[in-house]
């Protein structure tokens, strides 16, 4: 008989974060924000950038300009 793991006995078995579990800091990204375990990051030229900071990084560090398509 095949054994099936009970999700209720596994830590965070249903993908819900345990409110008592502290986030593990993995470092600081290029924009100065804390990177914690599970965050989505980009690596560029040796820098770590949180995905949500990608546009900010491009504007501040790479000289990117925000434009609207079809407008000058």
C-alpha cells in the first residue's frame, strides 16, 4: 500500500505562511530594500534587484526613461 503524506503535519503544508515564523533576511538589494527568503530577484552585473524594484533600478542606475507608446 502506498503511503500518502498528510499535508496537515507538514510545516506550511498548504502554502500559508506561519505568522510566527520570521522571514530570513538574505541581504539588501541595489535599491536598498531587504531581500528575504522566497522573494523573486534579478541578478544584473553582480547586483541583486527585487523584481518589484526592477523599473526603479533601470531608471536610477541605467538611465532608462518611462514613455507611453505612441506618444512623444
